[in-house]
C-alpha cells in the first residue's frame, strides 16, 4: 500500500475484505487496483478523463467515463458498501448534490479533500493578499480545477445539513497524520467517513 | 453436418430456426471461420459479431476480394483477442450472402429465396449464432465482441442468453436504431429498389441491381466517416485534373472515392441481403420488449461489459453508448466505458487503434 496517496492509504486501511466500493473520480484506479488485489474488493470507478479511464480499463478495472455532477443518478440506492470521493469534492459543480448522491449510493461514504483553512493558505491570503498556491493546491486561481474551495469546518456543516453523521475522521499534514485538535487550522487535508442518519 | 463450400468456407447445417416474425426457417446454414484452438474444458471461446456488410473472415483473407481479414489488428497471436489463448469464432450473420442462409440461398423449391426470405431481426441473428455454438459443443462463451451492428448482437446475446457469456465488448454501437439511422437505411433501400434490375428482388437470372446497390453503399459510406476526416483526406481537391470540367464527371476526389467504394462493394455483396440486414438493424430496440426500460433488459445479468465509443462517430454517437452504460449501471451490472478520440468517425472501430487495443486486451485479461 506504500505507493498509494496518503488519503487513499487511510481509506484502503479501513475497507474490509470482500466489500464493494464505487470510487468516484478514481483517476487511473490506484485505490481500486490496491483493494482488488489485497482485499478482493468488488471495485467500480467513475472518472472524467478518458486517458485515465483507458489506463484503468487497460489494467482490467471496471471504470466508466463520466461526470460526478451528472452521471451518478443511474446508480442504484445502497448498491455499494462504500462510495469514495477522494480529492474530487472541490472540483465538482455542486458538491452538496454529489455528496448526497454518494450517501445514497453507498451504505457509507469516504470523502477526502484539501483543507482551504490550513494556516499556510490563510497566511498566503492574509499577508500576500493573493489566492494561495500551495503544495496541495498548486494551480493558480484562473487555471485551477478546484472551483469550490472548502474548509474542514465548511465540510462538517454541509454533512450536518445533508443529514449525514461523521463516523470517523482523519487529518493529514504532509504525509503523516495530525491531531483532531485545531484540525481546521493545522491539517493540510482531511478524510471523513460518513453515514446517512 | 459440416461442409466446405468455396467462398463460404466452413458451413454448418443447423436445422430449423424459429424467427421473431413468427415464421420458421426450414434449414439454417451458418458459414463460419475459427482461429486458435478450443481448450479442453471448452472455456476459451470468443465469438466475434460482424457489422452490416462484413463477414466471417475477421482474421483471414477474404476469398472474393483477396483482402486481409477486417479485424486483423484485433484478432491474432499476441493481439488483444489473442488466438494463442482464445478460440475465436466468427460467423456470417443470418440474412447475409457469404454462406449463411439469406435471400441468395436456395429455398426448399430449389430457387433462391430472394424476397421470399422471411424478414429477420438482430435477435434472430443471435439465435442462429447460438445454434452454431451448440453445434461446436460450447456451453458458455468467454466473450462476445462486436462493433456497430456487431455490438447490437452482443447486447442481444446478453438479453437472450445471459447465462452463456462471461464478458461482452460493445464498440461504436447502440441499444436501438435512431430515426436518423433508419432514415439513412431507407435511402439505401430505395436506391436499390429504384434500380430496374432489382425486379422485385428477382434478379438471379439477370443483371443484379448494381447501380442501386452502389448508390446505397455511397450514401452509407458517408455516414461511416466524419466531416473532419473527409476534409482532411480530400478537401476540395480535384481528381486527376487541373480545373473543373463544367460537367458531371467525378471532378472532386471525394466523388471519385465514393464511386470507387460503391463499385467495389457490388462485387462482394448482394442487394437483397442489404435490404434484409438494414431492416433488421432498423427493427432493433433492445428496450422495446421491456416496456421501453433498457435497464430491465440487463436485469440480473452477471456479464461484465466493456462499452467503447468514438468522439467523431455521428452514426452511433457517444450519447447512445452512454444510454447503454447508464442502463447497465441502473441494473447493477459490471461495466467499463470510455469514449476514445479519433478523426475517423464510425469507421474508427475497424482501424488500428493502440488505445482500443489496450482497452480490449486489458478488459479480456
């Protein structure tokens, strides 16, 4: 599991053997391939970029090219143990609608995203007066795919509004985990495990 | 009973075939080619379903035209459909004209069926293939693979015999024929029937309606390409001349090309077969039998699907493939889908494409 991105490593560790999982925004399918090989997980993916889809299908993974904003409606309610949205929430047009679809399709949902309230982001805006360009948010304001920046506090509020409870949460700084205390200031990114009430 | 019948290659006589129309074909012949070897537990068979005017010669030389197999890039040793591992079967579809029963074959009265041949459907083609698979002693296919009309057959295989296939590859296809596709087919059919040589389909003793069939092919051929592809290949360039002739000769290269396509086609295809097969495609609507709900056609399937479309294909556009994918998702089926980029329109599925190869190879594993 060492080759996985830190947030995916957290998710992979939690998913039990033989579970079913829909990875929304699965890229080339790194998480799916890992879980399929190590835990015999029934993994499916949705990915916007055709080259990523071709790479994933070429590896024998089941991935559909599609858009999280428009193509989730066809998946059956409760048809997966887990729905995963990793580093994708901030790129969709309607994060609230995508998250409620996630909670509908999966018995549980994993969501990971870069925290826009990290102190470095805050400092960049406060002292530089410019939109932050950081390690996790490397693009400039005009060419970034991240169209809905979100903080850990924002996400908690949205989950609450959607009637989802937070079962577990992990906070990461660099590649290692960080404490839940003052996470909104100190965590570079967060992983949440949600369940609909 | 098997027999070698010249251009048809190997032909299996498979007895009666009940049809969607309610009629029964008394003596079904299916001409087919195979590549690779069937393994001991008969689990490595891959059925290739061909498009409208193709034939069983998917990976071997066509006996009439002398051209290499139409899917040689896809099928062969070390190819995505690897004949070192798979036993590949490709049969001429019902209604066609290269050895399988169709309007050119003999009716019980000893004369060609011509327009007395019963109207057939895509499902009938699949039933004929299933009889061939039975004949070959194969219960379950590792995969059924096809592009265009071949993709329709693949979809229909899963609808009719979900327990008889493990994997399905549907390329540049659709779950039903659109109004635009029916319209183009009707132009082709009317061109054939307007040729005086067609003679109500009864031309086996005289001249074939070659002019009509050539026009049908020319019209259809345009739909297999893309505007960008035509512009790139021909532009407004003139054919073997420096100036316009102010006449109706083939001044433009694109005219000359289409005329050549039309003429070459009539040497290898039968006009009545063209009528029957285009009709079968027009009648195809997989959701029809399920109250218009496509997902219901896939309910409970355990088949893995791989669906591929091409971005410049306006005959079977990506939206049609997405309909299939959405229905498969709604049915909880295992599906992969990708839209590939190509300048070649619908024809892209027949051309060498490293991306398509990689996807099919990876999917079939």
